[in-house]
C-alpha cells in the first residue's frame, strides 16, 4: 500500500487552536457538524493523520499556499470587495478581526464559513468556530 501524496489527502489548511497552537496540513474529512477531523501535517506525509477535536479550534483557514506572505496587511474593508452572501465582521476572543461574506452564520451552530474581503490574502475561505468568537457585526 502506498502513502497518498498531500494533494491526494485533501485541502490545504492552517488549523488555529483556541490555545494559540497552529498546525499546517491537509484534511479530507471535515464537515461542519462533525466533532473531529484528521489532519495530515505538512511535510510529514508518511505519518498517520492527527485527530483534532473541533471544540479545540479557533478556525480552519483554507489556504492557497502554506508559504503565505507575512508582510501582507489584511484589507478588512468592503470598498473593493465582492462576494456572495451577507457582509460580516468577526472579532475573535484573542482580538483578531476578519471581514468577509457568509451564507450560513447562526450562533446556534458549531460555526460558519467566511469568504475574506481581501482577495489578495492567502485564505481562500475560513471556517470560524463560534466558540472562538467575541462579536459578530453585520455590515
């Protein structure tokens, strides 16, 4: 049996935890209603997936690249942004803020997908866990 490549394992994500820990890798079994997902760590393809309890996560960042750009300043304005869904601004418990579009926010659910306003950022979309949110503002 051969070990699957990163591309075969699933989508590239950066998993950010409530305690500040960060894991980069790929996932293939995430669903918004599941209590656990399995992450294959970046650069560690031969190891088994790490089981991650979703209750420990702040957000899953579905990224375009693992490299990113540390100098990039996020544009959380809606001035040049276009997207589907409602405009939303989120402030996390740790003080981080994001702005984007969502089609499925409900405080009664585990979380929601957010498409960032900044099309130049590394995040294609973000799954925000409601347990990590301090405030949601409709724009």
